[in-house]
């Protein structure tokens, strides 16, 4: 297959590019590097099946491909607070441009959406049928609402043009290549613990998250790309093992041997209180479930942070 990975120099995108190359497919990575990093694709850039294009996905794209995977968007609160307009354009105009590539080529289209479209959910675990509880005017709305639009236009192309599409909703994912300045809780806690600094917990730490190791997530994305059963579906991908932020802090302190204290800070506006996916559809349609335990995944990430220059 000829696969276009938009956002392929990012954290998850670069891992997906590697997996596709491992399967023997031709991969074109397009990225404007606003949050991506060329270091993430250093190990594959000389592969004869790989090509990199420096471009914003909001601009017209002309390529011959069989599959389009849209992972191009800032994805952490720090990033989309810094780049709110760019985030909205990547998920609106960028999604349109990539859908047009898929339509013109008769290609399959995968939209990487997010658990953020559920907002601060009033039900747990979150099923794909849940419509969410989202503030359309809050500080997170540039990401939440643009992803909801991206889902809507993807579904519209499926209905209007019979486009083979699948929407995946990615829950909290962690692993090597997360940026130090990413702002999300796993790299924050690991850096603070390794430096002997206090671990910053927002609110009282009772809010919950569920953390999926990146290798497991990429396996789910790969299956969503190739399984006929996934076409036309919206599918949660993540880990359904729910834990509080304080429990995560304790686990990272144990793994790093840190004696860091906890520093409590005010909870940001619209920060979700619970986050846990219902994985029934992923299990039934993709025969997929996460395999890497939180403890094993965190150990791998701590080792990566310690081995990387500048970490």
C-alpha cells in the first residue's frame, strides 16, 4: 500500500510510520513540524520506502495514495493553548484537504480523533455512542470542537462519496518520543521525579485517567487501517485501566526511586474528572486490546528519558 501519514513526525505518527514500513508499505510523511520533530523519523528517513514532505496539511495536497491516516494536530493542552488557530485549521481545513486526497484516489481514510470530544464526561466508561459534555467556548474548545468538526466532515464524506473511512478516538497515550515540554502528565511527572522536584498535581489529584502504551495504540491503529470491519465505524482506542492522578504520581515515584513531594495547583478550567474508554468495539471489530502494563510501559519511558540527550 501507499500510505500518507499526516503528522508523521509527531509522537504517535512516527511510531505509525515505523510500523507501516515494517509491514513493507510505502510511506509518505507530511508534517509542518509545529509540534513534530525530525529526530522522531531519524531512524527511517533513509528507508527507500519512506518520503518526508515539509508542509502544512491545511494547504492543498496532490499525491497518489491508497490510504490516508490523519494524525496532524497539536494534541497537548500546552500546545493547543499556544497554537489554537493552527490547531483548529489542522482539524478543519486540514481534514478537508486530506479527505479530498482520499476521495480523488478512492483511498481509505483514517481520522485520528480524541477522547477530548467527550469533554468532561457525565458517564464512565465512555462509549462511542456518548455525545459528550463539551464547553464550546472554553480554553480547550479549540481542540475539542475542531476534532468534533473533523469527525463530522469525515462522516459527511462517507455518506456523500461512499468514502471508506474510520474514526478512532485516542485516549491518553504515552511512550518514547514524548516531548519534554509536552505538558502532559506522564512526561511532567517523570522529569520532575528524575530531577528530585515536586510533582505538580492539579486539583486534589482524584481525577482519573487511563494510560495506553504507544506500541499498543499503534497496533490498534494498524488494525483499524486494514480491517474491513472498521470501515464506517467510530472506535475508542486506549487502555481501560482507570487510575487517579495521585496513583500515577505514586507509581512514577516508585519506578524512579524518587522522594519528591506533591505540589498541588488549581485545577484548569474544563479539566475532565474521569477518563476511561469502553473498548467493546475495539475488542469485537479489531480483536484488539492493550497488552503492555502501565508499570512496564512507564519503566520503558523512564529508561528512554534517562538515555536521551537533554533529558
